[in-house]
C-alpha cells in the first residue's frame, strides 16, 4: 500500500540512546533537558529567535490568540486543515473567509483587505503546502489597519523567503511537528514570536500561567512538549536535510512525468528555498479528479483530496458561514474541487512515482 505520506522513524538504536538519557535523568516532562536542547537546535537551524516547543500544532495556534488578546473577527483562508478554523472558533472569535490566489493557493491580499471591518483584530494566513504567502502585502495591510498577523506555518519547516526564514514574518508563526510532517516529533509543534514580551507570555501560557518561582500569574493551559517527543525530534533533526533532498528529487520526477498531460496544473512555488512537503496537482474538473482518485485507490495507492472540502463548508460552520459568503469563495471552491495531493515521502521509490503518473496519464478524461 502506498499512502499520501509516511512517518519518518529513526533507528530504534538511536531513539533508545535518548531513552536511556531520560531514564538516567528521571525527567520526563516540565521543560526537560531534551526539550531545551531541541529548542536551541531548531532556533539555530531555522534561523529564528523566541521559539517555544508545544505538544501539538493546534495548541501552537491557540496560544498566540490568547497572548495577543484577540477579539472579534479573524480573516483567514478556508483552504486549510480544520484546525486553523477550529482554533479561531474555540477561542470565541469569528472566522471570516477570504479567497485564495488560484496559482499559489495562498490568501489573496486584495480580498483580505476587502473583508476587514471594525471587528477585525487579526489575519491568520496559511503557507499552504509550505509555499510562502504574499508576506509583504499582508504586512502592509495589517500595519495600515492595525491588525495582528498569526501565520499558520504548519507545512513550512525550513522554508525561506528572500534568504530568511518564513517564520520571521508576522507577529507570530506556528509549526506542526505531527507525524505526517517533513520534520516530526510524533505529535508536537512550535511557536515563534517576534516580540520578546509575547514570547515570555507564551511560555507562561504553555505551563498553566505559572512562573519559575511557582507563582500563578495568569490562566494558562498545559501545552508542554514532553521528553519522549523531544527525543524523537532530536533523532529526526539529523535526518531532515536528507529527507528534504529526497522529497525534492521525487517532486521533480512527478513534474517531469506529469507536465505534458493536458489539463494538469501545478501550484506556483514562489521561493527556491522550499521543503517539498506535498505534491499537489490540479485536474480540469472535479469529475476527473474523483475518477483518478478512485482508480489509484483500486491499485492500493492512496492520495488525498487535500484540502477538500473547504473549512467554510464544514457542518459545524453552517450557522457561521452564509451561502452568500460561500458563493463569494468561487476561486477557492474551484481549487478545492480539483485538488489532489499525490504520495510524497522520503522512502517513496522512483518506480512508484512513475507508476502513479502512468495511471494518471492513462485515466485522465
């Protein structure tokens, strides 16, 4: 079976070396030594400051909403995983959906500005599949209207924009280290804050609002990464460069084999410093996409209709998003209806990529 992704696991021998350190220290959570080591390594590798590890990528998005004191409405994309939208609602805010650019699949800055009201407090863009958003345009809009920006950079590990980390843009950026990501800690995530005061507040919020001396100074939550997650991260840290290199080779092989097929389109990647986290392709229409999906599944190959459906179409948003708003998202709906992410991971074989491309070529309508 070939799945859309496959978790990268280090050797048991290497992981066991870290387990021995955990047993020796008898320190399994609460800002342990391995967590501290991984935070430092990631700051250096990613070229960022003020990085905080948390136990998953959803909490990585929730804590900045609290730390920045957001209220009212947050403009975001519906072309994303449900967590992006859910955290806005979970924190008592209203998601307002803007269209995406049909080539980059990221938020359209012009539509973002059209959606700003007196209730808008922030913008939450997503670097979709790790492809950088129009960060300069979005920042100009945010500055003009005095809004905060939280970037959902779940897919953007190691990605750069104009020779600097994409994580350095906006007020806060967040990463996911879920098992499906380029770099994983089984579950996990990180928050990168531009402002030192926000960073310190995030550290408090991560640990129940308790300071080092034991005083509780604000209502926080338990979002701490544990030592076992950090151990997995430290193992995978040594593998990630090789994984990205292999992903790039497979990505280019897909493009080579699919580029001449009529009707196939690719996401426009806007940076040379990309991590090749996904292999999305667009079909001419929904019917063709679904035929190809079913054909591949019959061959024990499982791509993913990702992101489909749009989060604006999820059932629990029926009372939040009107039909007229959904109709305004015509560009985004078109992309969601035609998108498919093909299998892509470091251990995927070249012949498997060629076989997937052959099935697409021979079954496209």
